[in-house]
């Protein structure tokens, strides 16, 4: 089946499981591009029309279920004599594998799993679908911990034919309900009985009923009581044991009445106030249908009357009625009844023996044949009474020699019916493959990915020195081995040569160079100077390069490319250099304040002028370069806080009408004509010291007279002040 495109849609990839009735494969749904599980009916059932009809009907019925804890069925189909069901692919393990690995499970984990199974059963029962084959093999646990119940509806298709021909359904007898074992109609409560056994097995690592044959196990479901789970595992809380005891009652009326009721009990059983609750007690009502042992008939000592049971006792009613019945007549009736009972027992015994003989197929244990040759494996299986399924699968596997068995579909120790088929997989020669063409426009990374996908490890892929070519940069231009060469992915060494594009030279950095220096650098790089453009600049000195073309420094260009440069002619004629006299004051007279100044002019924005520490009023000179389209702006920060901004318009600077800045005096300075003397201030950098051009406001600086003092003339001038000193022109 592997490699077969089933139904024109499902590409069979690998086998992932199977039982006595069907095999399960992982496949790729090429239409929807997703993984699916495909269950294929075994060949020995494909000619049983009744089985096929019920198989398809029940699978289609189960497809109506939609629940997060139910494996979804996507499709049911047939291709020639292959009958298949397509269902959701669950990546993980089944509960049977988990139980074998680490049972008994933690109580919390077992209860969580059981609750999700119960939720799935409640949904199915609500849709009138009975599972009939709840067992750990049909419970899948995904990697995210979500429980998925599978094979809904499949169990109903099981007939007596499957019981005699396969091992998987016989194994299910350990999870049969008493009514299932009787062969009567099963319902929702049968699923809950089976779930109780699953919980029992999860928490005790053993089954409640074991026997030498399926019939003996079925009879134990009908007649015997199982060992209470807390006697096997004392760590089980009483509340959880009560759930198991109630779900596994032989009388269906004493079990949970619905999956929903059982799920509600599971959800609360681990609460602190329930863990140590009282053990549940049932009234043992006699089941008329159950199998009984009838005692031998013994004669009465006084009158010779026989009774059918040694357990009978004379009651007052019997004593009163005795005189009214003749003894001989009573003896006759008792003999008739006793004979009928004995005849019935003999008939039942013969019937059980006959049915058991019909159903009895010798069981054999599967031997381990892995690491044997195919011939040795065939002989070993034949010796055990098993046959090899034809054809034997051949597949390459790393580390396995050709002809050696490395997989058998039924593990060693599995018990199967005599004559069952075992599917073997043997090693095959590793096929050589063709080297792909890696020079068809692939980048180096794409070529490496293609080789890795073909089985070549990255440590056997080498990259040669890049070479100039007319192919795009980074693409493979040569390979060894060549395309379409046969190679072994495990041994080949691959060499790839990558293009670094056409041969180029790097553009030199010409900015800030004199024209003569730039011309020499262009020539040295193998390029040609095509044009020199002259342009004024506020920032670049006259005679030096402002910009270059076709690219900045390091740009790859073809050898002999033509280059253009732009050379500065100096500042434009309309530019004005203006020294702006800016008075600054400390926050408090006599105490240090840090003054920081930034400015913007034709040379750029938000340029740093510098910092000064002052303790009295000072005047600083800020040299600006102004242009018709670029005014000057000076911003002052005092002690890290923004203080004020002053605008110096180009037109005012040109006409000599720039308004002097107005600043408030320090907080501690009172209005006094003598306050203009700032010669004691602490001046740093290129600011003017002293009181030249200083100005202060009287009082709080709101309105009043300016008082200024010139270092040269010492005369006073009065002006009207606005109290702030900010120039908004």
C-alpha cells in the first residue's frame, strides 16, 4: 500500500498501526494538503457482504459526530477490493501503549482522561450512536494531551466471523459488558461499563477479569465479582473507586444512567470533601438471567420427599400445607422438576461445549524475527504456526543490510490465532539518485536546501571562491558532480561555485576633496571624469567637492564609468554673517547657573553653540550665517530647562534693525541703576565679559524702564520694556 494513491487523492506514506480487522496508514490528502489516517479493511473480510454493508453504514453514521474528543471521519470509499475509511490523523500514542509504559497512572491523569472519554460518549449517545468497543486501543492521546476516541460505529460491524478469525476482537472480550457477553442488545450503559474497566486498568495496571479463553472471560463478566481497585492500589481515593464500582455493576439499572451523569461525578470526585467519602453500597438483587449452581437433590429423612435445594427450609406455611397434600403426589412432582432441571443443565453444558468448540481457534505467540534474514524469518514464523503476508515489503533503512528483517507488524509476544499473517519489512539496497541541476538560477542557499532534501548533509557541501560572471550575484554558476550524474547521498562531496556578478570597481569618496584631488582619485580608480558642476554652499569651503555621481563611497561601478562632481564656489553673495549679542542671567544672583545655547541658520538646524557657567548677567556673541530663505534662531536652556528662543530675521540683520533681546534679571536682584555692572561674572568660551549691552528690568520685569550701561560711554538710556525679552519678529 505504501506509495499507492488511494482513491486518486490519498497518498499512502507509512503504516502506523493495525488490528485483526483493519490496517491503519498515514497518508497525505493531496487535495487539502493535510495528513490523514486511512483504515483499510483486511483482505479476509472483503468478500463478506454483510460485514462490508454494516462496516460502511456504521462508518458513515459515525461521520456525523463532531466533537473535540472524537476522531473525525472524513471519507468512506472503495477502490476495487480495497475498502477504506479516512479519518483525522492524531499524532501521539494510544492509551494501551501508555498503560503498558507507565501504569498505574496518577489518579489526576486517569480522571482527566476518563472525563474526556465520557464527554465523547455523551456526544455520541446524544446522536444515538453506541460505541460498543471502548478499550484503551481505541483511545488516542495527542501530544497536546487531548483525548480522542476512535472507531465509533466500527465495533457494531463485528460479527462471529471476526471473533473466530482475528485476535483483536477477541481481545475486546476483556472490556465486554455482561449484556454484551450474553449477546443481548447493548446500549449506552454498556459503553459506561467498558469505560469503568478502562479506568480500573489505568489505576491498577491490570484487568478485572482474566481467563484462559474468551468464553471463560465472558462468563466471569456474568458471574464473578472483580477485586476491588483499592485493594490493588491503595492510593486510589474512595470517591474514584466508587465511580469504578458503580460503572461496573452487572445490572445495567445500577450503573450510571447516562454518560453525562458519570462525567459530572468524575469532575468532582477529586475535590477535598469527596476524596474520602463513604464506600458505595448496592443491594444485591438476584438476577434471574444469571447462571446458577443448583444443589443436588436429597431425600427428606422422615417421609422420603425430595427437595430440589439443600437451602430450602421448612416454613410455617409449608408445615400448614403439608397435611393437605399426599406425600406420594409431592414426591412425583419433585422428581419431575428435578429431572427437568438436570436435563436443562446437561443441555446447557453441551451447548456451551459446542459453541466453544466452534469458536475455539488455537492461539499462538508471535516470535521475534527482526535482524533475521527473510528465509530465517519465514521458517521461524512457519514453525510458530503463522504465515508471511505477501509480498514482503522491501525498503532501504540506514544501518540495515539488504535482505535483513527490520520490522514486523505484530510485535514479539503478541498472541494471535494460528494461521494469522505477519507483514515483514526487509532492508533493500540504497538506490542511487541523479544529481539535480543547481545552475538553473538557484541561489547558493536554494542549492544547499535542494541537496539536503535529497539526503546530502551540509557538512559534505563546500563553497568554492566566488567568481565574476554575467549571472546575478549569489547564483550558482558551476557544480561538481555535474547535473544528472548518479551519486550516493551518503558519500558524495559537492562543490558549488557562486557568481559575484560582473567585475566592478568601488566608487572612491570624493566629498570634501579639492577638485585636483578628486580628479586624481577618479583616474586611479579606472574611472573617467565627465563633468564638473559649480554650486554655492553654506557648509563646504570654496573649491571642494560637495557631491558625486553615480554613487557614494563603496558603490560598485563598472570599470571606465563616467563620473560627475559638484564643486563649491563658496557662500552665496546674499549670505550675511551676523553676530548676535545675547544677554544671559543666572537663576539667582551670585549663584552658578549652567547656560546651554543652540542655534539654527543657513548651515543647519539645532546646532550646538556651547555651555557656560555664570553667576551674574553676561552677554554672549552668537555668530550666525543668514540667507534670504533661512532666518536665525537662538535657543537658551538654563540649568537643563528650556528658557527662551530668539528669532533673528534675515531682513532685519541686513537692514541693521534686529531688536535686542530682553531678559528678566536674576530673582535676587532688586531694581537698581547700578545693577548693570556684570564685570564680576564668570565667563567661559567666546562670550563677551562685563556689562556691555546688558539689560535688566526693574522690579518683576512686567513694565517699567530699561536701564543700560555702556562700557565706553557710561551713559544711561531709557526704553519701554515688555518684561520678557523674547523677540517674535
